[in-house]
C-alpha cells in the first residue's frame, strides 16, 4: 500500500548525484551510516545513479560533491579529523555559500561550529559554518528525542552526547525540543540550520526515520545539479511505523 514507487526507479537515467560521506573512518557511530544509505537508496529509487565517495583525512577533497554527510564520533575521533577539517575549511565554506546541501551529525555538528572545549579542557577548533560553541559537560545526554521544526515538522531521533552546545544570537536552530535534551539540555533548541546545511545531535540513524528531511536534502541537490524540481513520492509506511514506535518510547 502507499504511494507507487517512481516509474523510472533504478534506471539511473535521471543523472548522477555525487554523495560524499565526510570522515566515515573516524566519525560514524550509532548508525550514522544509515543516513548515507538512505540518501543513496532514495536517489536511486527516483532514477538517479549515485557516486559515493568516502572522504577521510589526507584524501584529495571531492569538491564536485552534490551532497555531503558526516556523522558523530567520540572526542578521540574528533581529534583525529580536526586538523584535516581546518585544511578543507575554505572549500567547505565556498560550497556552503554555493547552496550545497550538507548534513552534520553530533560530533561533526560540533566541529561545524566555532569550537568544542572538552571536559578535560582541550580546545578543538571548528570551522564556523554555524555560529555556535560547545563545552563538554559532566553528564551524558542519552535517549530518544523528539523535536518540532517549522520547516520539517516532527523530527525523531536518538541523542548521546556530553557536549553542551550554545547557539549564537543569530543562529537559527533546526527545531524545538518536545522531549529529550537537544543542544544544551536547557534552552529548548536542537541543532542548527545555515543556508542548506543542517546540523543536529540526532543519530538514530536520523534519515531513515525522517524521510522529509532526507528528501529535502535530495531535492536541494537535484535542483542545484539538474534544475529538477520534482521528486516522485516513495512508500514510507515503514518509516511512519518506526517514527510511531520511537516517539512512543519514554526515555
Ligand atoms: N564527543 C562528542 C560528545 O560527547 C560527540 C559525541 C557524538 O558524536 N555522539 O559531545
């Protein structure tokens, strides 16, 4: 049941989309890989072929990427990528200015801000795509989280972080916390949005449970690359079921 799948599904005839996963070796936990898989499959079902590039520290940077995703990581993983991230900072900023869609989860989200100061007092410089700073806290904020976004509706996921993130005055959050902790467990905000870049604490993985968000990223990518402005609806019955179950589960 549900919407029929795209009639040109799997043909690849709509064109190629270059999907880049940032730092999968060091920054990829709590199912973050599922975000990449979801984008790939939803593109393929709409008739796009997907070129998937893993970008790890020291690799030559795929600046022709159409869509960038990056996951969370332990503080140690963040340390391993921070130097490389500074190197690619200028090109990332250029891509952001060009309206390229990106998704940064948790550990990478923190590094997309100004800095992350760990509980041990070490300072990891970020790249300032978002106007936010993060400070390591005493307790970990763990559990299912439900947030509400004006643009995307109800966003559902799972958070596990000790970093507490404060947004700068003009920084737009991704959503408002309905249940869970969010950016700092206090101000009621979750995540951040700048241009077409979405940052969030939500693992889960995020995109399988939030097809609206996945399709927003995809729509932005195919509009930029091919001026396509229509996405065939997909059957999201399983995602709807997963959302119900996750949202009903108390922390
Ligand atoms: N090390 C960071 C923190 O605990 C990020 C953790 C994560 O990516 N889940 O705040």
